[in-house]
C-alpha cells in the first residue's frame, strides 16, 4: 500500500514538470548552502591549521603588539620585544627554555630574477635549533638541515624548488647560489612540501647571518617558549603574561603583547568560522522556509486541481487516511528531491572549494564526504516537505466525495 502511494506520488510530481522544479528551488538553495557551508568550513579550518602550523601543542609563542607597519608576526611594532624579555621568561619556574627568533621581508635573487620573501632566523646552538625544527615540524626533501656551525648557507621552502618557472626555468637545488639582500648564500637544503603558504615559501638562515644583514640589534620578533610541564601549558602562559605586564608597565586587559598557545589560536579561528557559519545558516534557513511555503502553495493548488480525482478515489473506497497519505507523501518527496539535488550541488561546491584552496594557498586539503551530514540533511528535507504538506493533505482528506465529483 505504502509503495503504491510513493509510486503514485512520484508520477504526480513528474506530471507537474516545471512547477515541481520551481517548488523545489527554495529547499534546493537552503540544503546546498548548508552542505557547502559545513564542507567549506571544515576545509577552511584544516587549511588555516596547516598554514599556521597548529599541529603541535607543546610550545607557546610570544610577540609584541601595536603595529607600526606591515610585516611578519611580531615585526614592525611600536614597542618590540627584546632579548632581555626572553631571558626573563626563561628564568620563570614554569618555563623550561626560550628561543629568540626574527622574521624579515627580504629580497631574493636567483638567475638574475628578483623576488621578495620572508626570511626566518635559526638558533646557532644545537639544543635550540632542534627545538625550532620540532616546533615547525620541518623535514628535508633534498640536501640537509642546517647545523649550528653553518654560516653563509640557507634552507629554502619547497616552492623555491618546485616552481622553476618563477626563476626563468632554472631549478633551485642544494648547492646552488642565491642572493639574499645582495649577500651571497649557498642553498644546503630544500624542505619537504607542507601545503602551507608560509612554510613552502620560507627562507631559513643562521641568526648571526641574519643579524649581520638586517642589523636589528637586540630586538626579537617572536619568543618561542618551551613549558616546563607540557600538561600545564596554560599556567606557563599566565605566568608569562604577568611577567610581561610588569616589565612593560601595562595593566591587565591593556596588553601590548600577545601570548598564544596553538589551542588558543585554533579556538580563535574556530570562533571566527562559527560566526560566518551562523550567518550563512540563517540565510539557509530563510531559503528553506521559503521553500516550505512554496510546497504549501503547490500542494494547496494541487488539491484544488485534483478535486475530481479525490472524489473518484473516495467513491471506490479510499479512506480519508489514504487521501491524506497520498498528498503527505507527495509533499515529502518534493522536499526529498530538493534535498538530494542540494546535497549533490553542495558537495560539488565543497570539492571545488578544496581545489581552489589548494591552488591558491598551496595547501593539500582533501575534501571528505560526510555521510552523517548527508543523511541528516536528506532526512531533514524529507521531514520539512512533509510538515509543509500537512495542511493541504488534511484539506484533501476532508473533501466531500459528492462535491468533489461535481467540480
């Protein structure tokens, strides 16, 4: 019986043709927005985590605030951090070690072609150097990593090697000579591709070489802190904040510096994404609501047009519940078909967004099909269609068979 009703409802939807598709439009737009939004949100979160290197929870980063210009994090600030700040942080009982790092925008020249990239310093002692490699999660693709004694040498991100079209068709490989701010350096290593716009384009050099070239004195762009107890990283963060407030003469809530853990950074990113998701979700709900009104309107019109059909069905023994189920299933199928179309289109948008993100930012995000999301959305669209069709279905069930046959 139920299968017959579903079959008949499908035929009625097909028979109405364009009107059915126009009815589905609101549901289709709403479901597309929901599926695409969630897919793109997950992709963006993975991409941001990759770009910021939020794959470790062992280190705290400290940088000054109050920008006076553009540049890497912690640079071009009104009141920069100093080496004394790093030394003071290291004396805290909850801090095990600190690493001072600088990042600058610099001119890179190879094969008489000039480009501008960011260069980062590497410590000149093995202990700190190993910690930086661990913090950044660096692996070598060709050549080798830098040792503390290396001077006049640099490590380059994967894009320097991979995108030879940027260098007149010549490939930068270990052993080649590159000019950094007009100073000659030998490439000793190419980093493994990370899918990160930052890591894949970075230039790494010994901190003594960087200090000689850029002459930034005792200024420090970023202080990397290794906590004494990694399970109490929040306590270390609070100790650093209290110390720097005293050293810089600022009150709580008026800090001109930032102390962040990977979890806090990721939480901030997630909160921003949630704000965008809520806004688009509201738009999606409006579209779904309009779609539901469209189904009500279409089903009400269908009841009026099919009065004689209803009269015939009742005259041959159909009960009110059969008439109700006929129109209820029909409206539910309208919602389901709109949901299926929306899921397919929303999933395609998610895949297209992943490809665009990978091409634009150099990430390697792989989109995934969320079966739970898809099944939930399909069930929801079927339910919305059914709810929207309840009143028209009740009106159809209440039709007087004699009056319906006369219409």
